């Protein structure tokens, strides 16, 4: 399914979307990003098992779901956000019938996986190891302490999944690739023209 293609003619216009469309859009962007990242990292010499790549794809799904949550919470009150989020997760758990790859619903049937992602990417409460690695790499790159942490946290978690050395060039390439994908998603998809509606 190419949901991005179907919505292409709507970009630039105010478009009201419900929980299902928002969920499937985030999943579609995440899947496209994951496949592009797999190819580009392989070109940089990253070798990982199929299981590791599948786990990395799952992490990207959760991160882009959280990116959608960030977007929704700019518009909806906390109560409506909770309802919207609950409906998004229910739709993702059944998303294979909407054309999503089989791994997508598997990710979102695990409440623990989603909660860990929300803690890391939305609530600012990553596990201690992720937090320490992120701050260490941020300091190494001389990035400001304040600012948008999602790309760095995601890069650290993906590096751990794919067994990429956090001090090597492959990690820098990963961080840049993740940052570019998230920035592009915010500019092209999760922007003011996409209006979440219950």
C-alpha cells in the first residue's frame, strides 16, 4: 500500500484525518524510512541478521508513531489525545488488512513495546543506558543540551539493535540518516496542513 502516494494531492491543503488515517500514515512513513535506511546502512558496511533488521524496523515504527503523537497533541486536549491514541493503536493492531507488512501489527499488539517507546520518545524518560549513551554522543558531536532529542535517542536505540559501534563513523551516518528522515516527515507529512480530528 502506498498511502503517501494516495495523499500526495492533499499536501499543501488543510486535511482532517482521523485516528486510523493518522496511524496508517505514520506506519507507512516508518516502513518507507526503514527500508531506505536498511539499504543505505548496508552500503556503509553495516551487516546485521534478519532478526536484528526486523527489530530495527519495529523500533522505527514505534518512533514514527510517537512522532504522530507529538503532532496530535499540538491540537487536541489531553483527554481527546488519549482517545485518539487508543484508537490509533487499535487500528495498527489490525493494519495488515489495510496493506501494512505483517510485522507492523505485531509491533502494536505489545503494550509494553508501545509504552517503552512513549517513555523514550514522548515523555522524556528513556532507560538509563539509552539516556547515558545519548548524552555522551550528543556531547561528542557538540550538540546543544536543549533541543529535539528524538533523532539522537532513536539513533542510539537502533545502533544497539544493529550492533553498531556508538563511537564509529557508521553511528554518525545512522544519526544523520535518522535526523534527515524525521525532519522530512515533519516538513512533508506531520505539518500544520494535517489536522487530527476525532
